[in-house]
């Protein structure tokens, strides 16, 4: 069963819209944990558009589950993470003009500099996860980098038209299995909602789903604790019916990758 990491970035986005003090993601992290969150995830961007330095410092002191710090692989952020000592660092691509993270990190194209930074973080006792697309070249590069984890980018699946979701899901299934064969541990996230999360939660081998925007959106209606509780229920007991895009996983429960046609 996959665990749930709740991303609080969009709570901070509401606060920063008015440059005020509320809502405070630090105090609301407690409600997320009460609702069943297994971890808290925040992205400390270089432009500080939502999460701020004080947020991560206070979250580190108050979170009772675990703190996953998303960040760009820069020297400045490396120093910040080493000082903070989160439970995990997830390295993500970052562009100033993007609305949200677009696509996975190009690990294959970054080479030795990225490997050195991963080794530095892990040398300070911080496990490193790489946010990547479920592509063979990128997963091989992740293994070569020395990182212990990958987080599969689920955006292509989340954004796919309903008829195309099975193919996008198959790519995630295959990517997860390939990553595990390479000795990597696997998380996943991006764009997952209450409507599409169950098929991904049912993929064997995925350890954690990191989800933010849809939980924050539902929290406006039902409150954060209840919104987290509802998402946790879907992840804990996902339906495996073809209607929800997960039917292919039942074709060969012993090895779901063998059940897939070549993706081409």
C-alpha cells in the first residue's frame, strides 16, 4: 500500500497572493497529519513564490511524520538542505516562468555535476529522490547518479484524455518495474486527483504518492483534515476496475509488465 505525502505549496500560494500571514502552511501541516498524511512535502523554489525559508525551518521543527523538501539542484539549495536536514530531498526541474513543475528532471543530460551534488546530500545523511519521467534512459541515469529513490512524474497520465489513460498508466507500470529492477525505490506524483489516483495507487512497488493541489482545492469545501482523510482512503483501498484505468494490472498480477504490449 502506498503512503501519502501531502504537498502544502498551494496553501502558501494563497498566503503569498496577499503577502500576508495566513493561511500558514506550518500550522495546517498539523491538520494534514491528523487526517492521515504519512509525510509533508514542500517545494522551496529559488524565486520563493510560495513556500518561504521560515516555513521549511518551522516545519522541520514541528512535523511529526517526515518532511520531504523539493528543490532545484543548485549550490544555494544544496547548502539550505544540508543546514535543514529534511527526511528526504527530491530534486526537481525549475524554471522561473512555469506555473508548476513541467516534466521530469533531465538526469541523463546533467552528468557528473548532478552526481556530485547527490553524493554530497547523501553524505550528510539525506536520502535523495529524483523527479523524472518514466523513461528507460532517465531511469538508467538515475541509477548511475547514485540516488536511492525516484519519483515518477505522473503528469502525462493525469493530463491524458480518458481513452489514452490506459497507455499512460502502462508507461508508469513499466517505469516502476524497471526502476525497481535497477535497485531504485519508487514514489510518484504530479497532477493526481481524487478521480484518477486509484489506478496509480494500485501499481505494485510505488511506495508513496505526493499530492497537493487537489487536496487543497477540496479542503476549501470540507477542511484540510477531512480532505486528507478522503485521499488516504482512496490510496489505501484503490479500486482495480477497468473503468478506472487499472484493469491492465489484473491481466497478469504476478508480473504486470509482462501483460503490457510494447509501448513503441
